C-alpha cells in the first residue's frame, strides 16, 4: 500500500488530495478545498496564512502527514520555453539548458532552476525539449511553507505536469497522437499540448483577463481562447493546421462548456470531455470535482507512476549538492595548499639552517687557513680582507722585483736553453759559464772545429741570444781536440 498527498496552492484556494495505491488500484481517501481571501498582506504574512490554512485542513480532514507530498510551484512564477538541439540524452540537455536559455527567462542566472518537462522528435536528428523554469527564491519559499506545515516535501512540479498526469493515467483517450488538453478553474486556464506521451507545449492564462477589444467589437473569453489555441497549434506544428486534432477538456465550468460548443465550429478538431477520475475509486463522502483535478494529478505523481516528471526540488538539490561538492573540493584544495605551503616554509627554514651551518664551517676553515698562512698576524678582524691585503702586498713586491730584473738575463733560463740545445751525441763539453746582465761567456771543448761550428749554428736558433762570437779557438795538445770560447749577447729582458 502506498499513500501520496497532492497539494495545489492556487491564488484563490488550496486543494489537498490523499490517494492510496494498493492492489493496482487508486482510491481517493481524503480531499479538501479551502478558499483563500486576498488581504493585501506582505509575502511573509501570506506564507503564514497559507501554512495555517494547510495545517487546519490536514488536522480537520485527518490526512496522513507521513505520506509522500507533491506540491505545485507557484503557477505565475513558472515559465516555459522550447529548446531545440541534436542531443538525445536528457542528462546532457539538463547540463546545457541553464546556459543556453539564461536570456529566455525573466530570472537571474544564479537563481535559475530549470528542468525538462517533455520532448519530441523533429526532422533529422534534432529534438525539441519543453523546459520549465522557476526562481530559486520562489521555490525555497514554497518549500518553506510546506515545512512550516510539518510536512516533508518530496516533489515540487508545475501544475501542467500534474494536469497531464491526471488525464493520462485516468483516461485511455490520451494516446501518442498530438493532443490539446485544457483545464480551467476560477483563477487559471492551463493549455497543454502532448505528443507521443510527452508534453511539448504549455501555456497559462488568467481567467479574469480573457476579454479583449478588436476594433469596435468586444471579443468574448471563448473567442480569445479559441484564437490562442489556434496560434499555439500553429507555433508548435507549423503550417500543418488542417490535420484534425483532438482537444480534451478536463473540467466543467461555464467557460469550458461554451468552449466545448464553440470549438468544433471554429476549428477543425474533435472535442472530447475527459474524466480525470475514471480509474480512481471514490466513496460517497469523497466525490471528485474540478477543484481537485490538479491536486489529484500531484498525488498520482507522488505514487511514482509518472517517470521523468519535472521536479524542481530534485534539480535544485542536485545543483546544491554540486555546489557543496565544489566548495568541499575548494576547501580540500585550500587545505592541501596550506599544507604544501607549510611544508615549503619548513623546508626553506631547514635549507636556511643548513646554509647557515655551512657558512659557519667555511668561516672556520678560512680562519684556520689564515692562521696557518699568516701566523705572524695576531689581530684578526676580517680574514678574507686581510688575506686579500697580503696578496696585494705580495703582488706589489713581485712587480717591483720583476721590474728590477727586467733588464737582466735570467741564469736559469740561460742554463735551460743551453742544456736543451747541446745534445749528448755532439760530444761537446762546457767547462765554464760566465753570466753578465746582457752577456754570456761559454768555455768548452769539442772533438773538432766542425763540432764548434755546429754548436754555434744550434745556439743561433735560440731567440734569447742576439749574437754569438767564437773566440780563442785552438787545438788542445793533450786531447787532440779543440778548445773554444763563445761570447754571447742576450736579448732577454
């Protein structure tokens, strides 16, 4: 057994219906209708009055407040728009419609709650979706009113969706062919068009505003309504207005009775009177009437017999959950960034500490090197500065010494070049070397005069030697060799 309550809050009345679904049958257990009177009060006071009236109805008629509750959104605050796309999945369209239709609804983008009411296939791969939208503030106001009445709201939907649920479940006349469904009460007229079991267009009219002047002629409400039906059919189905349509009237009052008689003459259509309570078992104490049609549809929706029904509450909660998840993700990301930042700061301080330790170690090593290098320095103020000063002093002394020796032949260099040029196989022996600032005197012995000439030729190749003169060359009587003396002038500075 499954119980469901439907609450239709209109401008001039509140209707509450409780249905019970058991054994595959619906039964009308409770029904209550109360009039509301306009008092020009504030919105907050109006919500308080609605809450008090609902509480009174629930208590007096003994409704089961634990049953699932479905409520209509404020009729004059729900807006409908058709949207064409090549997308076929409702989930993809639901993600897209808020951004695609943000300029088509008189609702701020951040407050827009929009969902799919129905759809139909067009030529090609395109589909047309019927989108319903409401302001989040209006939605939350309606939910708050129901909560204050100690009820838990499960579904908030449009009255047109409730109307279609009532007539499609209770009357087998609604089929896959395009159909026009009309419902009217004292304050509103609902015009809905369905095709293949789905709503494709919805319009609302104010029952008190259906008079219009056309030239000198005053149009009657029926004439205005007929014209609006024709215009709506043309907007939905294009120029294909000759096809005979079915128009279903779901309630009975003077306006719809006149429309029932007028439509067959004014339009090429078949007018059928629907019974929204055909499959609902009603007791003698609970007789259905036009005032509870929408509330009955709401209760039928609450029994989960209508799949994919427009539910503003679920859409808003889904968006809210997404927002919560995004905020949670941002908080987690922020916390991670803080942790990472703290770790980076800790690592920075660790590195700075290591660098400070290394600096102290280097300073200590510099001092040790300074002490070892300059032990005579007793006053140490700045090791590097003092060592640089000593290096500069040494460099100055070296430059002065080098300048003093710049015009002298360096003895070691002379010995080096002579030893490099006189090969052992020449059998030339140097017995004495005398050096002056710009001259060198060699005394030696050689096997022959030719050997002396060869030695002279080799020494002439030395760039440091400017001139080489052979002096005192004669035969050594003791060794039969040749004794010689070489006088060399140098160019080495």
